[in-house]
């Protein structure tokens, strides 16, 4: 497999995908066209406008973008394209749309056969075993929380450390992930913004500017440095 | 109906339910025993310990607490008790447990017949039409997101205003609720900590120390003062 799962598409003060340019060029080496999956975007901008945003980054590196929503047979489009990018938004909406159109398994099989995959935020969540560690609001009811399992763990994108100054009684991210572990024996990778997961063949590493926080059942959460094998 | 749906159980620096003491005494006037529903709590503390926490507040105001988990027939316990309190925790776990044990409808019918109900946080979420505006992590998969609909809108407990200093790319609460409105035509009450909803008969008001933010399809979000009729 050849995949990149990023915490976020955009760093504070940066442009869309800019900080990942070199990584994306390596991921998609020799690829002329990438299929963009826009279904996480719940409104504000249309699938067309969202696809255009992605396309305007990719044209700078000589790659054409087609939006999955443009095709009459989405299954055929997934089977025929050489590479994929799923953008962020709402994970519930993305997972519902993929399952209801029978696309989750098709996508998984193509990626497992070696086609490169880029995900950001919600698009990274669906690379995990299930979507039960998303931060998103459950605005729609998906037929299942299962996702592609391209890596043998779950992700928490946009991982945020607790703010000790906050006078607020809502749960911290760490508390939420520990709650997940009371119900599920699945490792969770807390991926801070600026970090990403890279899988090349069987080797899975965590990359980027920060350390990464790992949560496992029966252990205290711990930090691993950039470049660590997962 | 006679219900109180609070944003949070505990204010910063305060004790459990303390700020609601007078309201709770009014709500449960003439009641000697309240059935406590502990199922939102995903771990850390057991159902017994959670029930004991609730009981230690209620004994100060002369009310006995029994935990729903103690009963062989939970349906019978719900039908026979004169009043209810559902505590906070994880809304997915609470809703899954209530649906899987066939208790959501039983509870709803008893409350609609006039028995007083207190909810905090996740316990307030289930008073809305559905749980699609919870802040919680989807750590388990409930058979449905539908809740009791004791009020004709949804709640967002622990409502938090955007922090303009945050250099983080995760969605704000307002963005998430606007995403909900792209998929659902249901009013959302953004309930800041320190605020609660009170229903007495057909009259529904919002109470507490702050104004309340209301979100509706096709309108800009707006604020209503404490005491407003919803």
C-alpha cells in the first residue's frame, strides 16, 4: 500500500495542502490524474466548488483532478482511476455516503491493490478501522461506523492537547479517547495538526513537525517522535 | 410535562448540581425517591459509584436515589418510579443502552404523563428530538440516533463560543451546528454552561446566567436572553 493520512489539509496561516507538497509529489509520482472524493463537505460549498479547490492545488504539481460526484457509475470511476484523494469535512456524512453507495469496500480493495491514497481529516479517519474516534458531530446516521482499515488502528485527526486555562466542563480530547478505550480494544493515534501517517508497503510511520500521542487499552497515553514506526 | 434540561451538572469551581439546588427542589417538590439513569458513564467510575455521587447531592435535599442498573426489570422500575434523573457522560453509550433495552419509549411515555425529569449534559441531549447535535465521540454504534423529543428542538449542551486566538483548524461549535442544519430542519438550542431549559406544562423557557444562542435553517444564529420562551 502507498498511503498518506494527514491530520489536516491546512496549517494555520498556510494555504490548502501547501505544507504537504513534497510528500504529495512523492505519493503520486508518475500519476497524471487523481479522483477526488468530496462527500465529507456538508454545505457552504458544493461538491463542484470543493473539487475546484483541490484541483487548484494539484494543477501546480501537474496533476488533474476529477470529482467522484461527476461520474454516472461511481464504482466504475473508483475502479478505473489510478489514485485517490478524500478531503475533510464531516466524517458521518462521508461514511454514510460511501456506505449507501456501496463504495467503501470498492475503494478499500483498490487501495489495498497498491493505488496511492491521500486523506486529510475526515478522509484520514476512513483509513482507520472505524470512525469511532472522529471529532465530528453526528449530523447524519450512517448504516455502519466501519471504515477501510488501511492501517491497524484508529486515528484522531486535529488532536488537541488539554487547555489548563479553560473553565469549561466539556470533556477534553484525551478524556474522550480514554472513553473510547473503555468500549473498544483498538489503538488510537492522536495526530496533531502538522503530522501525518505514511504507509509504504508494510511499513507505517508517523511524520511531521510534532510528536504523536498514542492511546492503548491498559496503558497510560504516551508520546512517540516523528519518524517512529507504528 | 415537568422537566429541566441543564447544559452541565457542575460549574467551574462548584460542586455537583450545587448551582441548580433551588430549581431541583422545585422540580421534585413532594417527591421522595428519584430513579437515576447512570448509563452515559463509560468508565473511570462504575454505575454504582456514579449513582452514589448523585445520591450524595440528593440526600441533602431529602430525596433518595436508586440506580436503574440495580433493578432486574428496568422497564418496571421506570414505570413505577415517580421521577427521573439522567446524568452526563457519553450520549452514544446512553442512547445505545436505552434503545437496546427498549427503555427510550417507556421513559418518554412516563415523562409525557407528567413525572418530573432532570437531565444534565448527555441526559439533556436525550430530551431533544435526536442526538445529532451532541459533542460526544461516537465510541459505540447506537441502533438509532432518535431520542425522546420532550421539547420540539435539539440541544447542544456545553455550548462554547469560538476562540478567536486558537491556531487550530478543527471546526468551531458554531460551524458544526451549521453543518447539522444543512442536513436537518430542526432548531438547535446552544446551551452555555450555567443555563438550562425548563418545561412546565406547555411552557418552555431558557433559564440561567447567560444568553442562549439559537440556530435555525435559513437564519443567522441569534441570541435570546434568560427567561425567554422557546
